[in-house]
C-alpha cells in the first residue's frame, strides 16, 4: 500500500493518498487523527501513520455527514 510514496509525506500527498480534499487532510493532522510532526509551518507525516490510520480498527466511523465521513467523525474508542 502506498509504495509510490516516500517514507515521509506532505499534507498534499496525504490528501492524494486518501483521495480527500486538502482542507480535510489538514484537519486530520491538526486534530492528531493522523500522527505528524510540525516543523515551522509544515507538517511532516510518516507514511506509516497513514497506513496505521487506514488499518486501525480503533476509529468509530459511525457519524457520516452528507454521505461522507469527516475528520470529526473519527473518534478513538480505546477506552472501550
């Protein structure tokens, strides 16, 4: 999965990888749904964080707005 990307990706590449908009990608990293490191004004995102996000079953994706999941609909359920 995502073999064509480097080990570290940008927010723009994240949006491309997940086929989502740039604003949604920024929201995912800003809210720490996808782990990243902020360096100055840029986010550095390990590709493994994207893979973990895709394969992690700890996200509650039940809230769907207008037929689409939003970054706000991803809620960790680790306490359960």
